[in-house]
């Protein structure tokens, strides 16, 4: 099987952007392709819902037309908020199969153009139809998990707030982050209540942004060594555990097996912190810490920039912003920069990095392992 | 209340034909409406068409079947609270037992 490498990456600043989605994707593409010939065998576009967010369908054709990539095969992949990593995954397999030698992955979403109540309605469609008939939203499901985790493991509200504080600090060091401002525990605890015990600063933001990655069978300095993907029941009420997610555990196991790595080998990770509780639960499910030990890892700074296992050096979804379809590929960009020593003021020492992207309410998850070579 | 159970051991509330765990045909069974609150939230930022706030509870019934439902009384929102599921106005509600 041919080995698969990353030759370059590009990203736009995330946040409230006035440009169209295709313009944002072009901006990300320009950063990645600057010194290369655009001789791609195929284009994979990760985007969750351009139909509802920007009113365009057939987006795979629209984007190659916009980029001037005439006649190149293009496909759009919707995998809920794991669309970016799913596009990356399919692009990876297309090169690993030997069928293609060089492919372009684009991912993005534009969400801020709609009123929040409409965006909330679109995002709530990710939830099982019965569960959303109760009024449950994504933050409500996260709040249910948070409450149970606090009960089982003694997590305090103040400790939970540290996840947002840490990721906002990292965001101040990332010029592409939506939020580049420190916040305090007090500010988190005073922010608007969304779904008790979760407040506004516990939730990733609605955002616009795009990313691009070029995958190739020609050797570069970053190799894709593992990809694991797993699903779980759509309904939260079908699941056995409310404080741990099988889709993460199984996806991680598959990625570790493929790369012949273990959790202890990982130097840096980007995990899907759509809600602060996930900044604690995800590292546990990825095998970095035992159940309940994610609290101490956060509180003691182990997952901070100077800790033993820096997590979400980019600022994560919380501070970088969460344009849903873009997020998975933004994680890949951050890990590539960390492995290449191009992460600027947030640089950590790393040879092996992991990305963890969630689709739906933690039921379609992808774990990717990248290594320096 | 009605639940669906599979030979693989999976039990889910609300009727469904195929098991989400193994794909085999599920059997319909009646279970008691006794319920225990596993977790809860009060939702303030509600979707279009809902009144604020919504009291939501995820409860456990017989054989480990779980149900997400609304709760009529905020005072019933407590992990470990025992009560019953009632069906009114096309919706399931958790109502805590009187102490």
C-alpha cells in the first residue's frame, strides 16, 4: 500500500467573515498551493450543510469551478461536524489505494450569516428525531453528560471552566483563532446560561472559516500513519455510558493499531472540545488518562502548552472557532504546524500528533495520527 | 410502557423493528413506568417553537432501558430521584414520587 504524506496546509482566520464560503475556501487553498502546481488527481470537499447555511448545493462542482480546477473529479463529504476529517480520510484512502498520487482536501463552513435561532435549528437536526422532539439541543445533550460526570467524578463547576480558560489562552497565540483574548474562570461562570450547568463560554462558537490540505504519495516530512473511524447509536438514550463515548474509544483503538502506536506515544493532540466537558472526557476516551483523571490533568496543567501532553494548542474549537465542516481539517493543519516547528508562539516539542474530530453528538468520530519523518 | 428488546440484550424505548446494535428483529415488550433520574438539565436557550425553560431528564427504566423526556416539576430534577413516566399531550414526562 503506498504511504501517504502531507505536502502543505492552509487555513483562513476563523470568525465572522463577510466573504462567501467559496471565497474562504479559495483563501485557504491559496495558502496551501502557493509554491505548488495545482496538478491534483481529485478534490475532496468537507462541508456539512452548504444547502441550508449558504443556499448552495452541488458544492463539489461549485468549488472546483471557482478554483479553476477544470475537469478534476470532486466530491463533497458531509459527515456532520466531522466532515473535515471525513474528507481527509477519504482522500487518504484514495492515495493509499494507489489510484491517485496527489489530492486536494478542502473543508469549510459559513454559519454566521444566519440568525442564531436558525443555526441552532440546523444543528439540532444532528440529533435523533425523538430526542429533539423534547426540545433537546446539542448544548442540552452536553449538559446532561456534564451533570452526570460531575456527579460521578466530583468535577466542580470552577474546574470545568478551566478548559475554556486554557483554550482561550492558547487562542491568544494563534493568529487564525476567532478569539484571541484571555478569559477568566469568573467570566466563564458569569456568562449567559445556555443549558444548566453549561454557560455560553462552555460552548464552541458559531463561526466561518476554511482549510486546505494537500496529500501525496511522494515523501514529505509529515506522514499519515493512522486513521480510525467509528460510529455509535444516534440516540444518547440508547448508550450505556453517559460519561464516556464508545465512538471515540473504538476510533482511537483503530488508529493506534494502524499506526502501531499507543496513547503514551502521542506528543500533542487536538481534540473536539465543542463543549468544555469534552476537553476532559475526550482525552480519557483516547486513552491518555483514566476515567475521572482528565480533571487533574486539566487542573494541574498537564494538558497546557508547558505540560506533558499539550491538548488543543490551537485554542481548540472553543477559541479557534467551530465552523462545523472545517474543524476536522483545522485540527490536521495545527498538528502539521506543530510537527514542522511552524506553530509560532504556541510551539511545543512534538514528533507524533493526534487529531480527534466528532460528528453528531459524539456518534461519528474520526481519529488521525500524523508523524514527523 | 412499550419498549423493544433484542436477543442480543439491547433494550430501547419507543418501538423499533431492527435492533440498532445487531440489526436483528426486535420484540415488543411492556415495561413498568417506574423511572430513576440518571441526569438532567434546565435548557434556557430553546429551539424555535418551545417555551423557556425546558426541564429535561434522562431516566432509566426496567432492564436498563433509558428515556430522554421532559420533567413537569423543577424540584424533580435530581440524580437518583425516583418517579414515573406519564404520557400526556403526545409527550413523555417524568413525575417524581411523593416523598
